[in-house]
C-alpha cells in the first residue's frame, strides 16, 4: 500500500531529484538568491531551512552535519560564519513570485534570505577586482585612440 507516500517527485528519480535540490541549495548559499519553478523552490527551501537551523549552532556536531552533506570544509566554514548573522529560530528564507519565463510562460519564483546577509568577503573582493579590471580594459582602448588621433594631427601639420 502507498499510505503517506505523497511527495513532489519533479518527474525525476530519487538520485536525480536529490542532486537537483542539493545543487539549487548550494547556488542559494553562494549567491543569496535563486530563481526557479515553484516545486523546485519549495523543496529547496525545506532543505535550506533545515541546514540553516542545524548549522546556526556552530558547534562541532553542526559542522559535522554540514560536512557530511557538502564534503567541502571551506564551504562549511563559510556557511557557519554566514549563519551566525541570522536572527531567530526559523523563517530564514522567503519565496516570492519573480517573473514569467519567456519560453514556456511558466511563473518563476525566487528564493531569498528574509534578512540581509553578507554572503562572503571573498565574493565582495572578487566583484571589486572584476570591476577594476573592466574599468582598466575600457580605459586602455580610449587612451590608444587619443594617441592615434594625436599622431594623425601631428602628421597633418
């Protein structure tokens, strides 16, 4: 008998469904926001809330629980540091409608933190470095154009 076997299967088998939700959760912790369809977001929210409430304690048992799930110690350390910023016992995330997907007209939802959270210092530094490199790249061609224009002006004289 199939008593109490109702769950959202996402048209995938157990391993594939578990991998999809795990990847969405990792993306959520890296970027602070993910966008997907409602069934995937709801399953991801359940996992994320459970991981946050377990990892928020920050003790050895919590770290081991997170490590068993992620197998990446640097990622676990970042998560525990991020979870320390969160206040309260539950309700760390929220789901809100985002937009309609252009291809199939399905409604996309966003999963995001309900409180402001600094994701990582490394992310902020990477963003600054990328911005600076883009600015340098944009300035370099302009300076070459100015030099070429000056040369052509001198040649005309």
